[in-house]
């Protein structure tokens, strides 16, 4: 059996010291690596959060600019553009608040995040109230509940403005050089123009603005025969004989309200007493839009005089253009 002499006390002490030194070095290295990784992770979390918050703030700044332009230049807006922009602003306010809800702020930015959450939430509720109120006031400027909605909405927007100022204060000392720029200033209700942001004043201005007051006007704008007239006899246009006679009618929405369920009616009366009628439905027309409708196989006889009349239902704001008539002779010659 081989003999292994035991270490002397001095040797054992030296070995223990070497082990302690190695363990100490390893612990220091691990600590340094952990510190570096932790710092790197915190920097990445901060950068990620700032990216999200900058995206939200930039979008909200654009939205605020749009709302200010609406209020300041209200008289220049058409009804369709006004209502479309208000709806778009409400949609954006919803989306920005949702985006921020998924953001993960670092510990040192929790207070800033709270301010920004209050701001986006207040802007969100404010835009919803303002859109609802202004939409109603544009049709009925005396609606008290709509004026109340606008007033509440403007207060919420101002709360959001103040909360965002708190956010800017919290991030004032942060290095934002890696972002697309500095965080923008945001005021949905700027102090310098506060007198314009009044529910009653907005209702009054919408009432007198020519393009915003609701106008309901569906018109029969034009009609064309096919075959078309090729001459004249006794003061009436002469249409050549054809196997198929048709008429194409243009219906125009000359108002600024979308209209659905439009029925276009045709009546064809001859000097011999023959009567024919037909109708076609148009699903809907937005303000300013047009539609062309064709009626085919009109029953006409050579030599007869006809009057074709096209009409849409009466009852809109301009009854004088609800119908259109045209008299013609079908050529008796082969």
C-alpha cells in the first residue's frame, strides 16, 4: 500500500488561503458581470420605455394640433371633413392610451409613467366627449346635453395637458439623444386661445358656418337617352327608332349629410295614353357623391310623343330639384 503523508498545518493554511483568494476573485468577477448585465438591462428597459412614450407623445401632439386647427378655423371646414376628423381624433386617442398600457417603465420612471398614463387617459375621455358633443351640436346648436358633453370633454383635455406637463418635468434630465427628438410640448386646450374653446361659442360658430350646418338635398341632376336625339320636329327632340330605348339618370347628393335608401322612380307617358313606370333603389350616397342609374327597355312606339319623368322622394331641403322631365318624339320613319 502506498503511503501519503498528511499535509502539515502550515501547508493546509496556505492551501486554504489560495482557495479563499480564488473564490474571492471569482465572486468579484461574477459581481462585476452581474452589475454590467443588470446595468445593461436597465438601460435597455429605459430605452424601450422612452421609445414607446415618445411615440405616444408625438402622436398626441399631432392630434392636439389637429383639434386646435378645427377650433380656430372652424368656419373653413365642411361637415364631412369636420366629423371625419373628430372621429379620427377619438380613434387615435384610444389607440395611444392602449399602446401606453403595454409599456414597462423602469423603477426610476414610475412616477413619470403615472403622469403620462393620467394624460393619455384624460385625453382619451376628453376626445370622446368632445366628438360626441360637437357632432350633435353641428345639427342642433341648442342641445343642452351636447353642450355639456363638450364642456366636460374640454375639462378632461385640460387635465391631460397638466398631467403631461408633470411627465415632462420628470423626464427633463434624461438623455434623449437616441430618440427621434425631444419630447414635444402638448396642449389640447392652449391657454392663449382658451376663449375659443367654449361649448356655446363653438355651437354658435357651427350654426352660422355655411359648410357645417346640415343640408339634406338629393337631386335628379341629369338624364340622357340612348339612342340620343338626332334632330328636332315641332320644337321637340327626335329620337331614332331602336330595338332598345334606355335612359341614364344621374342622382346627386348636393347636401352634406349621408343619405341611405334612395328610390329613383321613372314614369313614361305617351300622347296616346300609354303609361309605364319603374323604379330602382340606391343603397346610399355620401354628401357630394353621385350615382348613375340606367333604365332599359323603355316601351316606345315610332311616331308617338313621350314625356319621361324621373324623381326621388320629396321632403328634403331643396324640393325644386327632386324631379326632372324630358319630352321627345320617336322618329316615325324607318
